[in-house]
């Protein structure tokens, strides 16, 4: 196994037309780790995701993936290296069935349609959507579409998956299922960074939490440490 | 496998259609009517070719006449100057058009939606002006194919029938290419790019690469259609092959039948060319405007009432028929899979 | 090239550019308000020309005098087009929108041909005719009056958009539709208004050039591509941008035609469109 950490972010900053969304963020993610990424609205969580997944080019700082510098790479290059993501506002392929959506993900590693289909069926089963395989993606409920995005991302065989608010709007039972899903992703050896507002969903499963406020990292530690961190409490109370 | 049965049922339908097309000229012997059938096949071929980039990949080109014209001019110039057979000339035209598509797509694909559509119009219009003012290409005068030769070598015929089978062959080739794309990973990627380009990128799909593939293949096939046009009309000028009206008609055929559906443009061509030709013969083409009014009314009606084209409309009708529930049929099909 | 000729060329460019600006402000307003490209915009201009022609031929009303009537008539046409066709395709795919307005373009041309024949018509002996000379520079009085009129109408539109409540609401919708809706502006009403004003501007342009330009059903095709270039260069939705861009495009067209050859002037303008699209897609004054 590679001795370099899976992901090393060093001094990352991102500004849009002078508006700073991320400033001087540094952290490390190890293989298979579950990282919770929290912070008040507008703290820069989605911007950070977009930088990691190649959708934004950071203004400052470096991103290294398995020791390789990927700062400013394209999303497709990031995906090829093994960084997968979901979107906060779901972006399923509306004209396709659920299965076909996942097939597009599987095709990153295997262009043969029949084999991509098999792979996609496995991933749909993994997120519990097998019964909806042939349903048009546009007919799925929002919570199903979120799981579909997870399956689609997993089908690209990532080493790191970025999950953007997959638990938002779910009822308590569904939140428990989602937590279990993240745990099963961990068991497959895939690291995940999870942006989440639903604390009862993220706190029990995260190995480590990162807290952003006003674009900067204000805390990095175990969920228990974070819960007692004065800066974090201040950030949330001050909201 | 149920999908297998579905495909083969589709296959049987296609084979039956092809057989019908092959024997149709035996029943339709009147040259003007054969010409009408040829026009339909030409329209279908252009529409199916456009559909690859405009339908599946969702990149609306309104400048496809540039490829059509490049095909027509390349094969004709090669025939006139080098005496090269149009069989090779059409391939050369396809290659030139494909190269042009790469050069034009590289910058233009940074644009989205309306912006891309406008850029394609501009490219085709500029090309038309350049050709109109080119002495080497006889400018506005146009090019005449040799009248003193005929036969399969020069692809010039005195009767309509050989043209019918040539364009039928080209249409079949175009549909086969389109079908192969639809079934391969490329077809899935095209639809992904059309639906959600950002999500497609997150799954490792290079937008530029696959849009360029779509445009290049489409340009190649469209250019071959242009070469055929030159062979059939034996005369081309910038207005007859580079005009924006041709670009619009190509797109319209696909939209009318149903974009992103394999046989949509074929249906679109049957409807559009029929209405176009009949309104012309019924009301005369000498400027009364009636043919234009009918043509325009039809375009507006399709745009307003059936954005998914006639095939989409038929699908909607089928869903609304009592007793028919395709969604359930689909589910049971899945369960029946071994 | 002497300074006199250059000056002459620049003045011609400026005069035609102001007309382009007037055609394009309507187009950019419609696009800005609802993201629909109106391919039938040149046909609004054509209808404006015919309105002037018939006012002159039937009632002996001079095109310049008939301008308010032309504007009113075309405002009505714009609103009717919106209510019958455009309203139904607001949420349709872009392809449907393109083809709806493209169909309108052919429909209006066909109707003009059907009722008024494809012949080229001219309005003889308008109030404004003959030439004006400023020192060595000469230009037609009709062109001059048309350009003045274009400035007046564009100025009036600008005042309307910036100095009246209704106009501000329209401008707000053009700049940011979502924000405008949040501010309680009635989108449907604004859309219809944009079509009415857009068509009226094109109709006024038609009325202004009817004194010196031949009138025929397909006359709009001479203006629509240029108008697109102006809209793109000025920035989609920006009236001020369209005004400046109209002048620039007029100057480049005439200057390019003078330097390279008149047969290439459209190609030069379209190349400008491509360059702007690729280098600065938001145009001169468009929002990012």
C-alpha cells in the first residue's frame, strides 16, 4: 500500500472575483477514512468539494492525491484518478433509467456496455435501488435520486468519494440507512468526505470531523473533540 | 432476455421497412414520384446524421450546411479537376468535413445552447460568402458536373432509379452508424452530456472529446449526403448547398420526427418532404407564399405542442390509450429477465 | 485613402450602425427578459416597413408621420405573438424555442408574400429625400433622419427603462429574472411587454428605413444576423450595450467593406460575432 496519505490538502484557498470562499485550508485524509465536513451555511464546504473534484482551480495551495499533485486538474482527470462525488442539488441523467445512470459511471473503468451493466446492477443493489433499476431517473423520489448519485459515483471505482448532503431532507429511518450505507462504503476500503448538516447522521460514523467557518478551517478532530471545541460551538451559536 | 426480444422486434420492423424501401420503386415508376422518394431519403439521411450531434449529444448545430456544402464541393471539384470517381470523392469530402468539424468544434464547444447555435450559423454563413467569392470554385456561378458521362463510375445516371438505390444505401449506412453509436458507451456518454454535463464530467466523461466525436461523425455523414446532392442535381452553387435554410431544414427534420431517436429523423423526413412537395405542387411555388405558410404553421405547431417530435407524440398517445400501461410492461420485462 | 473618404465612410457606418442598434435593442430586451432568441425579429422590421408603405399608398401618410401608428401596430403584433405562441414555449427545450420563432419568421414572410406579393416596393417622394452635405461629407437625408430617429427611439427606451416604474421592473427582469420575481414583479406581464416593445422598436426601425430601403417580404433577412451580432457584442439583455455595439458593428461593416471589399462585409461582421463569442461571451456590457 502507498505510504503517502490518500489526500493531502495544503494551504488551499479559493477566491471568486475577490470574494474569498476558502482560505488556507490544510488537512489529510487516509485510505478508507470517513471524514465529516461541517460548518455554517456559506462556510465554503461546497467550494472545497469543487476544488477537490477538479471543478474549481484553487487560487492558492496544493492538492495531492496519493502523493501526486492534482491541483487544478479537470473533473474528468480527478474521476479517472479515483475521486468521485455527488451533487448537493441532484444531477441525475433525466432521460435515462436508474440503471443507465449508474452504467455511465461504470463505463469509466469498462467501456463494454454489457459489463458496465453488470457492474451497475451490483452498485444499484449496494444502495438498495435494484427494484427501481428500469425506472426513469426523473421518476425517482429525491432521496432515491441521492442514492442513485452515490451508486453512480461508486461505479467509477473511486478511492475517495465526496458526498454532498446526502442525508438532507431524510426522515430518521432514512438517515440511519444512509449512515449504514456510508459505513458499508468504508468497509469497501473507500474513503469518504461527507458534507452534512444532519449531525445525528454524521457524528456516529465519522472518524474525524473538519469544521469550516468563513472559508477557513477552525477545527479538525474526532467527533467527541469537535463537540466540545469552543470555536466550533461559537461558530454554530453565532449563526 | 426481454430486451433481446424488444431489439429483435425493432429489428424485424426495420428489416421490413428496408425491404419495403427496396421494392418501392417497382411500384412507383413515374420519374417525378421516384424523385420525390429520393428527396425523402436525402432528407432522412441528413436528419439521421444531424441527430448524432444535435439529438443524442444535444449540441444544436444550425450550421450543418457547411458540412453539406464541403461534401458537395469536394467531390465535385475532385471529379472536375482530377477525374476522381465520386465514390472516393464522397469519402474525401467526408474527411475534409470531419477535419473542418474538428477545427470548428474545438473553439465553438466552449459555448453552450444558444451561443453554440449562433456560432454554427455564423460559421456556415461565412463559408457561404467565402465560396461565393472564390474564383477557384467558380463563385456564385456554381459548378456543373460533366453532362457527357454516365454510369456507376462517375455516379451520374440518366434515370432516377440508380440514384434511389445509392441514397438508400447511404441512408442505411448512416442509420447503422447512428445505431452503433446509440448502443455503445459513446451513445450513453452523449446522452449524459446532453442531460447533465457537469455530472458527466464528474464521472470521467471528457465533454470536449465526446462532443467532437459527435460533431465529426455527423459532419462526415452530412458531407456524404452533400456529395450525393451534387451527383443527383449535376449542379451546385453556394446558395444551394451552403445556405442557412438548409441547416435549419436538416435540424427541423430531426426535431419533427423526434430528436435523439434512431428512426425519428426518417419519420420527420417523410412528413416534412411530403408536406413541402405537396404544398408546392398544390399551391405553386411561384411566390404565392402559401407553401411557406403551411410549412411555417407546421413548424410552430410541432414546436409548441410536441417538443419531443411526432415519435414523442405517438408515445404520449399510446400511454393515454385505455388499458395500455407501458411502465408496468417495462417492470414485468425486468422481472422476466433470467 | 484620404481623410475625406475615411470621414465619409465613418459617417455612413455611424448612420447604419444606429439603425442596427435600434433593431437590436428590441432583440436584446426580449432575450434579456426571457432567454429566447427571436429569429422573427427581422420580420417585425419587415411588417413595420409594410405598415409605412400602406399608410403611404392608401392614405398618403408619410412614413415619418406614420411612425407612432407603426409603433402601436407592431406593439400589438408583438403582444399577440407572445400570447399565441411564445407563452406556450417558455419552459420548452431550447430547440422548440428556436423553431417556434423560426417558424414565425417563415410564417410572417409567407403571409407578406401571400397578401402583398414578393415584389420590391419603394416609397417615392417621402418628406425626407435628397442629400445633405457637411463640407466634403455627403449622405442621404433619409439615412440621416432614420439615424436621428433611431437615436431618439433608443433614448426614449432608455428613459423608459430607467426612469419609469414599469420600465425599471422590465429592466430588472432583464438583468435578473429570479431576483425580479422575488421582488414581486409579474413575469408574464413583463414578458408580453418585452415582446410588445421589442416588436415596436423593430417596427420603428422598419418605418425609419422605409424611406430609402426597398420593401419586400424577405427584407428582414438583411438585418437579423447583424442584429444577433449586435446583441452578442453588446451583451445579451443590455440596451446600452446594444446601442454602442450597433454603432461599432455599423462602423466595422462599412470600414471592412471599404478596405476588404463590400462582398465580404457580412463575413467580417460574422467573424466579429465568432471572436466575441469565443473571447468575451458576455459581450461589452453584459453580465457575467
